[in-house]
C-alpha cells in the first residue's frame, strides 16, 4: 500500500530495516526466490545471513569494503546481507565492465577480498576476470565457504535469527550501505558511496509514490551490481513485504517470459531493450499477469508501449528516471498516472533546482537533493567527496511541470553545437526511432571545421538512408540540422550489461569508421 513519507521516521540501518520488515510482515513469510525455486522466508534469510556472515567476518575486518561479484540470485542477496550483519560494506563489482574497469574499481575502493562462486564463473566464462583479480585481491568462492559451515555456526545462526538485533553489528544509518560504480556509458565509471539511510529512504520514497501490495511478486532479471537492480529488484520488495524473485541474466529472452508467468510475478523490472525482446519472445499469456513493468536506464520507445499493449493487453510500462548517486530513483510514472514521453513524477522528499543551459530553452540542468542522495564519490586513497551543499548535478537537461512531472530533454554531454545552434543528440535518435521503430539507433557528434560539430547516426538498420529522416523531420517540424547526414550501419548497437547504449564503445566504432573512410 502507499504511505506518507517521513525521512526522519524511517532513518535506520539496512539490516535493522530488514528485521523491521520481518516483524511487520511475519518471519515465516516467503520473501526471496530464484530460478532454483527454493523460496526463503524472512527468518531463513536472516539466519543464512548470520551463518555466512560469521564465516566472512573471520576473513575480513570491521568496516572493510568487500567485493561482491555475483548475479541476481538468492545467494547474491544473502551475501549482501551477510556482510551487513557483521558491519562490512558490500562493494558491487560489474563483471561486464571489462578487466581494466574491474581492476580500477577494486583499486579505487581498496578491495582486498572478492566474493564470487565457481558456478557463476563457469557459466559466465569469467576466468579471465578471475585471473586478473587474483593478482590484486583474494578471490573467495562461496561454495567453499558454505562447506565449512558446521554445527556451531548453525547454532549461532539459529540464536541470532531469534534475537537478530542482539547479534548484528551495530551500524549507523549514515554508515556506508554499498559502493557501486556508475555505468560508464559516457566515460570511466566512478565509485559512488550510498549510505544505509540513502537506500532505505529510496525504498520508502517509492512506496509512498506508488501503491504496492505485499502479496505481489517482484521479478528482477537486472544485475545487482547496478543500482536499479539492487534497490528496485532486491531492497524495495524485501523491505515492503513483497517477494523478490531474482534471475541471473536479463539476456535470457526465451527463458524469462514463461518464468514470469510461472512465478506469478505482478511487477517486472526491465529496460526498454529487454522488455521489447521479452515481448517478442513470449508466448501469449506469459506476461499477461503483470500489474505493470518498471523501466529505467534508457528511454521507453513508443513502439515498445504499443508492442506490449498489442500482445498482452493494457499493461502499463512505467518509465522512471534515476541516477546511481540518488540510490537511484528520482522520478517514476504511476500505474494510475502514466504519462508517455515523461519519466514520471518526482518522488517525495526530493528537492530540485534547474540551472539554465545556453541555447536550450524550456528547461535546465537538473540538480537534486534529498535523503536518497549519496554520501559522495570515492576518491583515490579511500576518501569520499560529498556533493556540494548536498546537491547532486545529474548532468541531465529536463523540464519540470507545475505538478513536478519530469521530461528529459537530453544530457548536457548529449548536445551538439551545429551551425551555432544547440541540437539534442537524443532528439536526433528519436527521429531515427520514429522512422525505423523496430531497429536500434544511436547518435554521436564529431568536430566539423565548417559547422562546429556534425551528427553521425549509428544504426542496425541495414538500408538506412538520410532521405526518410529528412522527410520525417519536415513532417514533425524538427530542424534539419537535427538530422544526421552521415550514417554508419552496424550489425548491432553496443550496450552495457544494464541495457544502456555504450557510448564509449560507440565512439570507438565511429572513430574507426571515419579513419577508414579518410
């Protein structure tokens, strides 16, 4: 159910928030499941966290930043809370980011121990990553840790499960809750420190904004190294009484739709890319039981809205907006008020201010402040740089309606100056998406000696030409300078593990093509 939001009332540590949820909804309530289909109750989760946490505490020190390289799974969730039970800070490692970024993340966070599993490494073919990490950290396999859990550990876990507040490490709401790394879609990832209060607050902000039912199942195929998958797919359901169903990879487009049906999921977390793929692969009825789908990380295309409606009925796709630095949700649409073309209403407790951007009328660069905004960015040497005055610069240019509904106009980095005028690269991508909705498109800007910058369209549309783009631009009244004249056709658009377009990889493709053509 929806509720009012009081930031001071819900200030608590993360493990205590889990204990509170267990007491509210019942220790015996099934609350966590994955594709192995062995559901855990609140009591099971808390006991397992103490049993595993005791072993992990013996090989780490209090307050240590411990690397976690695991998929969305019951084991990944237990590991996260096991570290919290003993006052360690989970540092979520993006195993899709490549060896260089992974090593840089461990060095920046001072990670000495990385937790993973043999099964995950084998199935993900991650041996090269492990080899690289073993030269920098101690890699611990959870299967081997679990084999050492004996009778004493189980007795301890049973006692701790009965009196969790007496056994858990005493931590403060302002202590680190997790260290995450930004997606790196526009450059090198940054280390973000979110406090325990940040994460708990964002869950309560969402619950105050959208009416949630404790009887629902939340299906999460998104990685827990990404803040959307962690907060939306794990913490939100667990702390509000809904069962979290974890699935290890969003890429399994044929397996996920029937499992959504079989798990009786009411809510699915996804990105536009993934929900589009699931809808195409699904059998009739696979997704029909969903109350709604929450989409983040990228813009939801009109074609995706229409595809879901045509195949599965009026299931709302709720586009939302957030940032790792905001735990992450800043705004999201509601099932009862779903405004296409926007990213929804601002969550309660968040302040905003807009800074004018030269050449872009009707909006401004968005700054946000609130109980969900990070402690700060990790600095070399282990320090934390807090946001100035508590304000996080999102880098996004937005417009805000009188009732606090947000529309994204583009990123500051995603504008180009063509012939002295500011052009949104996102708007240029939208032109291509309108002409060829079934395909993926991305636009980048390159320096141009005559016009300042020029637009390059990269697309998987094999026969894409500029003429249809120009014709559509004229039809909708878009300026001709927003139409890319140079088109590069590729087999597929590079994406990150979260489904976002990988603009760093995209820029390399464009640079290589321009050099080849020169």
